[in-house]
C-alpha cells in the first residue's frame, strides 16, 4: 500500500468490518476466514451479505473471490489483508488475497495423491457438471458418503490478488487486479460471487428464464444479458451482467450439513490484468 493511489487506505485492525446498506441489509468483510462454514471453513471469503442480522453466505465464497488454476492445481486463499477507505458517497474496501492454498481430495484420512485415482475423480466431476441427469443422482453426495472430500492445504503462494470493492448504496463495483500472480503457466482464472443456496433459491435472467431450487445445476452457462439470484419471494437478490470475452456461469448446490452455495461466477482469460464488474443488490421492503 505504498502508492499515492493507496495512501488514504487504512489497514483493518479488527477482524470484521460492516457496511450498512439499509436498516436490514449489510455487507460484511472479514480479515480472517470467518464465518468458517462447512468444507471451505478455512478459506478466505469475499463480501458477505447480512440480512436481518443473519449472515446468509452459507458455504458460499462471498462476492469477488478469486481462484486460479496454475500448473494443473486449483489455488485458493487462506491469508489476506484488508484495507478501508471512506469517501463522502461510498465505502472502498481492498482485500489482498494471498493465493497460498491448493485443493486436495482425501479418502477417509488418506490423501488421494495417486494420479490414476485423481484422474478418475476429475472425470466423475466432469460428468457431474456436464450431465444434468447425473446431477440429480447427487454424485457429490456419493463422494461424501463413501468418505471422499476436499481438503485445502497451505502451499507456496503464487502471488497476491488485490480485490477492490466500491460500495455505493446498493451497487458494488469490483476490480480484480491480476498483475501480481505467477504468469508462467496460468490456465484459468475464476472470480466467484456466491452466497447461501438455502436463501437464494431462485434464478431469473433477461431471457425470461426462471429456475427454482434444484432446477439449476452445479455450473451452467449464462447466455443472457444479465442474471439474478433471489429468494423465492424475491425480497432480496443480487444481479450480475455478462461481460464480453468472459464466461458467466450460474450454480447452486445444497446438501444438509455438507453443501450450501449459490452463485454467479465469472471465468476470465488467463492473460487478463485487470477485471472490472458490478453487482446490484435488489431489496423489497
């Protein structure tokens, strides 16, 4: 934080910062890995929605959470720093995600490092994502029932991804800075925007497509101009737009005490240096 651009930021000394949107709607950012829900408990989170005093992130990653596929490994963040800047008409939050964690599959207490076993799991995961009939057979439930689960291991960082959130009323402008990550072998970059699937149970888009509950799968392409996730009564929702040269996907998974996320996630080109997008919060009193 040494540049002139960043000199007005103040490092967050507490573990939590709250931005008040309305009398019943807030946005939360944590410096640590809270709220520590389910399988991604130890990972950092982006912006978290709080509605009527309850954090409704579930097992979601929050808004503006980066994931990098690098040399065949999926890199996440367990460590971060948070900086705050208050303007007259907006609040600016910068969260620097250290990409220092990789995903691993584990059976019982044994890590699945065998390449053949890992390739089988990847293939089953591919089938799960591509074939809707298999989704309704809850292949992930099968994985979990036999004791196969994802774990997240700390490793050497491939760099830092600063994500800046500018919050004005019910609009969030997000900038993802990808200058500081290893560029030698990047394969894919994702920016996730996820909250709880137990709350956000309805999907609507500009093509007049409406889906509820398990009608939309784990990761389907969005070909509409915009997409919206909301609760069934449309009291609260969040809206994102499809952006040129990127892929926007919708997804939702719920499984009691195991899975609880719903999101609109971007896949961006690996040579991207800066990625900007916006989220609009929609609330009915």
